[in-house]
């Protein structure tokens, strides 16, 4: 099932993301997803997230699909050139993966193999364009595909709370030009900023899923403020996380913060995308508290 | 060493305003500049009544030297809406950063040859990629100003205006966005989707 069909039907689409393991046994990822994420629409599978080498997104997607979930293949341009990316897309379609999220990808220097060659032959925009070409039965070199062409729900990302929001909107517009059909955002902690962003982004006419991270502790929030581009946790949330360490440790404060953001932003967006970062078990509680 | 070649006439014409100041850099001894083609272009532009002034010089990559040489052309530059620069990518970027409110147009693509680069790049760099992007980016090279050499806009890694890969470096696309706003060229961000052609890049 392509998740674009659900957006078209006006459904509020809920997705979450999981990361494949650094190893060959993905059973715990599949089990956790089955237990905590089977109630939501689809599950993103990251592609060597943060440039940290792990099992590939595609095999993990297939494992989730076999377990009855709807996976979204994340595909970055950091590790593969245009030949390998197209090859991966054909393989994904052949294996029944029809939801994708196209990203440029973090730089290799940010991860656990900082000496690796960063590829970036294509970027998120030209990758989306490439997918559209394949859907027309032609590859990026202009050669015809043999047989049926693939068909994907094509997603992209945008960073609404970036301090460089005009450049983000310009990039978003290029992604729409290139064929993006839905957007998932970087994590939002400032509802007001997100709502202002959506005022400008709605001109593109594409569904946007609010990005949500459950803040685990004051320390994690401060770390993100210092190190993660486009993410800013306001001081009052950090104070709330610091105030009651027991509740924060149990995850209650973080879940309450995330639920409040979802409630405030829900009228302005078409779905929510939860980056649980290991707290997949809290997703059902978060959705209940957010009234979804 | 490097070679500069003029872009297609139509490509250059589509970038020019009604009044143009022209800078030709015959460069350093390590460079091959398309002298005849450039002279023909200047002649055509002059016949069309577009040229407010022109200078043929060398080492425009040295901003202090260039500033001195342009002093006597102040009125001609003031009267132009566009500065057309035929040089390698470093030269174009040097001029663009000197005239932040003018539209600076690259007339050439720059290709690499083995040997010395033969320029005096102080703060700008040219990858000699053979498909100059400076006309789409307000004269700031996305290949050298962006850690990922992105040609379709900013990634999500800009924090406080800096690149998350190298916090000592400004985000190239944030710079490009600001420059395009400053020169009223934000429409350049709606240019067709760019896919690099590595076949023109002899460094690969």
C-alpha cells in the first residue's frame, strides 16, 4: 500500500522510524515494531542513519513487510552513485517495497567511518527526479527499462524550525518540482514556529507530517540544541524534564511534551512522524495521550 | 593548468541585463583563455549598445589588484546592471564578492588540466568542473562553498548559519540564498533540476 493513497483520502497518517542493527540479527527490531508499531500506518527504516554503518534499509524493510508491517525505505545519496541508487530502487520495487523517503544524507564525517568517501553524486532533489524517470520506464541515462515500471509513494524531508527557513522552503519547492508527494519534518519542539512554517509551506499543496522526538532527559535536549541542526528544545521544556527526574526517567514528562506538540500542531498538518530513538515502546502511550 | 571556454552565446545572453560592464581575464600564464571568441562576443554586445565599459586584464583573482585596476571604470560599472566576467571560476567569485549588489555573470566554463592551478585564490576556489554553476547561485560556487557540493539547494545541516560538518564554515546555501535575495534573483532557485555531469570533470 502506498501511503499517498491515505493522504489523498484525508487520513491523518502516523509513521514512526526504526534503525536496522549493526549486525546480522534484526529480530529484535522486527519484534519491537510488531509489538509497538503495528497500530500505525507505516514504519520508516533508516539508511545508515547519522552515517553510522548498519544493516541496509532494504533487507530490514523486507523483514518488516514479511512481519505484516508497511515499511518506508529511506534512501540517501551519501553512499551510492546514480547507478547504485537506481539499482536499489528497482530491487525495492521487485520486493514489493513501494513507499520511499529520499534524502541527501548526513556527511560521512558525522558518523563512525569519518574517512569514508562521501558520494553525493545525486542529492535529494535529483534523486526524486530520478525516481520519476524510473516510473516513466526510463533510467537517468535515458535507457528504457524492460517490462513494468516501478511505482512509489515518494517522500522527502524538510526542517521547519531551521534558522535558515527561507533556504529550507526554497529546497522544499525544488523537491516538489522534482516529484515529492509528501514530507516528513525534522523534529519540532516549537509549535508556533511549525505553524508559521506551515503557513508558507501550504502553497506547495503537499501533505506534511510533523516530526516528533520524545525527549528522554534534560541532557538529551541540551545535546540536541548544541549538536543537531534544525532542532531547538525551548528552555521551559528542558526545565520540565529536569524538574522531576523520576517522571523524566520513566519517560512520562517526555511523552507529555511530545503529545502536547502533536495536539497543538495537528490542525495544521496531515500526519505525524515519530522518531522514537529506541523508545518505540512509548509510541502507543504517546498516541493515546495525543488523542490519535 | 586550466582551460576556460565560453558558454553558449544564448546561455550568456539569457543572463545579461540591458547595460553590461565586461571584464576579461587573460589570466596567468598557466591558463588558456578563448581570446578570439571573447573578443567577438564583446564586439556583438558593443554593437547592440549594451556595453558601458570593458577591461581586459589578468589575475582578477587578486582582489586588491583588481580594485585598483577598476578604479577608473567606477562610472561605467555604476551605470551597468550586469557585470560579465570571462575568467576561471575564482575570478568570477572574486568580482561577485566585490560587487555584492550587482548581478555578476560567468561567461565561461572552467576545465582542469594537469599542472599548476596558476591562480591566486585567496578566499575563493574553483573546482574546474567544466559546467560553471555561478550564474545559478549569485556568484558563490556551490561545489566549493558546500561540504557536500550540493547543486540543488540547502540540506538540513545548517546550524546558526554554519555547516554542521565544519562549524568554522558558513553554510554555502545560506550564503547563496542571502546573495540571491540581495540582488533580486531568488527566481534562480527555481532553475531546472541540476544533475552534475562528471564526464566534463577531468579530476574524476
